[in-house]
């Protein structure tokens, strides 16, 4: 039996249509029985559709610089 955790781990491939028919059928069956997973899949699908229709918005250079510094500090902290 497919669990919600199993469903979530396959959701990306399901939405990208990168699953074989058997797994896809199991996920779709789970969605008919689990309203929470149906809502997650539906909301994620709609969100992707909205974002695909948007133009990219560039990150301001000061924000990008701060982000890169934060990432560098985080990477350096992992190496200790």
C-alpha cells in the first residue's frame, strides 16, 4: 500500500510525467483515496503552471551579493 510519504517522494516525477504506468496508476489511486495528497498535487500543479507563464525577474545585485556571502559562510562552516 502506498503511503503519503511514498506519494510525496514521487510527486515531482509524477508531475513531470517521468513515471512508468504502474507507479503512476498507484499514485493516482492514492490521490482518489487521500484528499490531502490530492490537494498537494493539485496545488503544486497549478503553482508550476503559474510560474511557467511568468517572465524571470532579476535579483538586485546587492541581494545577490548578500546571498552569495551567506552561502559561502554556510559552506565554510560545513568544512570545519
